[in-house]
């Protein structure tokens, strides 16, 4: 072979080798992003045991064949206990009337939002869900209620989707007062946006106190139209001079909203948990993240003038008679880290002595998800489905550091548990314990939170911007020895996001 021939062949071969060197990693990334036709969430990603005295390695029950495992389907309320409150809900695909505009969506018992479920603390609530005509199936998640895992309503994780003509019975005890909501967790980025949701209110055993006015305000955007309780514009509520009013505001949209009254108020509860010694404030807004709730307490003016609770800039709750203009949006939001006072009895556990500590770092990176190239959300540097499974043991005190470097805000929601906020951007909490199940994490922010692992199961820990979750921003919290028989993937009817 002459030198000229060798050079000619090298001119052809080297570009081919260069292209292969470039394509090989891309082919590997594409292949790694594909999901099986049918798999369990336990087979996703990798187990993360955290750090600390309670952290340990493999052999703790991660995987479908773990010895001595307990199925999530067995984690239920007492089957022999009769229900204290019973509800029947029928889900249907429908055309909604939103202020005279026809919008395709979904209903529960013929309306969106669906009926408000009401109970008293300690009640066992039974909800019989029937799917009349939602073609892709449905499942109901009880947002903020720490239900037993089998009742969490996540298709493919804690149950199979309820297909057309089928039924499912949910049974759970409501163990704390507060404002909560329920919504579909099957194709939730379509079904929740389309209106498959409703409010859930738990009262003390004695019911509402005195002659206070109770207002439930479900904020939801249908096809670009902002509504309260399914109606565009303002919601008017009768209230007498001097009367106390509790406004239960529920944000069911994908992003945070700001809420601000025209007069003095107290933030009585966040995400269903009462604030300890809430002070009277004014000229502050309250940030309510996606999925979050706030209860505001107001007293009607003695002179009979109305009050206005602005819910973002598009809607408001108007209390009393008469009109008043929208108050200007305050410059500062209420600092919940320092609002109220610490509880004398403390938290009931020591977050400074955790059994395990985890990192939950939110980012964005190029790559492939489900075979599609793009710029995807990442958790601890990994994209779906190669995301962490946070492993815990029942009774663990768990601490988690969350940071967001993704360029966008993320409303983080942990199923089955409430967490207390310990610090924000390194600043320690000094006010009332700030308990959350939905936390607004902006780009560039950090949070330190803690909770007790006291509710065994396999629990979603995901972004409640449901479009983000659909794009793979989903991790799970998994207890040792707990497994799920349910599967997800294109070969199943289950699509938890």
C-alpha cells in the first residue's frame, strides 16, 4: 500500500471515527433514557441512603423482590371501622361553562371544582370514586392529608388507574384540622388543569367557632381564565360589621400566587397547620405556592365597610356589602420564617440530630428523557428515570437540604408527610414552626427542612408544577421493606404524572 493510498483512506476513515466518537455517547444517553414497557417505581434510578447514623447501604428492601417486604396495598385504615363521613364522587369528561365560555375539561358530580368534602378531626372518611367517562382513567390524591399509603391515589404507585366503568373506594382518617384539597394523580398535568379537583376541609370536633364566617376559595385557571370556585371574577360573601371571617385559600394552579387583604389580617394556618400566636399584620402579601393553602383571619370593620382579599391580580374575595378598589400589591411578602412565635413544647423531635440527611438539588441539563432530546429537569444531577429513591426506616428523623439552580421556581410537594422549615437561604427559622407539604423554591434559593418518617410506604416527592413533573421532575421517598405491586410504563394504563 502506497503512502498516497494510506492518506486517502485516512481522510475517509478519520471523519467516520470522529463521528462515531461523537455519536456513541449520544446513543448511550438515548438508550439509558428509555423506560421499559412495564416497571415499578422501585426499579427507577438508584437508592440514596443519605448520610448520618441511620444511613446504610443495600439490603434494606429496595427492589421488588426484597425479603420480608410489605406491599403498599396492605397499608390501609382499619377495615373493620365504620366510616364517619361518606361521599360518592363520579368523574366525567365534560365541557365546562367558565363565565359563558365553553372549555373542555372534567367534572366530579357534574361540577368543577367538585364537591367540598367536609369532616371533623378524627373522622374516618370514605370516598367512593366512579369513573363515568374519563377515557385515560383517574385516581384521586388527598393533597396534604397524611393518608395510609394505599389510599394516596397515585396511579401506578399506590393503585391502578380507575378506568371507565370501574370504581375505587378510599378510606382514611383525617387526623388534623385544616384546609386541604383533592385532585387527580393520573395524567395530572392534563386532568388537574382540566378541573378534576375539589376542596377538603377538616374542622375541630366542635365545628366552626362562634358566628365566624367560613369562606372556601379554590383558585384555578381554566384555559387562561382565572377563577374562584369555578367562576371568573370576584366572589362576594356576606359578613356583618365586627364579624370574624376565615378565608381558606387553595392554590390549584401550577405556579405561585400572591394574596393580600385590603386591611389587617392574621395568617392563621399554612398548609393546614395552625400558626402559633399569629400576629396582626397589614401591607404584606402571602405567597401561596402551587398546591399550597393559607387560612386568613379578618375582622369586619365596625363601620360596615367591606373588605377585599385580593387573589393575585385577577380575582378577589369581597366581604360585606359595597365595593372598593383593589388594594395595591404590597412590596414585601409576609416572612413566614419569622412570623408567629415558637411553640413552648417544641417540635416533638430534634431536627439537629437527624438519622439521615439528604440533598435534593434541582437543576437543568441537556440530554434525553424517554428517548426525546432536550433540556430537562435534573435531581442531584440525574434526569428521569435515573433519579434518586430516598431510602428511610420508620421512625427516622430526616433532614433534607433543597437547592434550586434550574432557572425557574419549583413548588416541591412531599406526599404522606408534613415537613418543618428550618432555614431559608441559610437564615434560621425564629417564628412559629412553619409546617409545609408544598414549598415554594425559587431559582437560587435553598431550604433546610425536617420531618419524622412515621408513615410507611412509597411516596412521591415531586414538583407540583405538573408540567414539570410530567417532564420527569419526580423522585420518591421509600421505607425499608415496603414494595409496590403496581407498575408504570407505556404497557400499562398508569400515568402518575
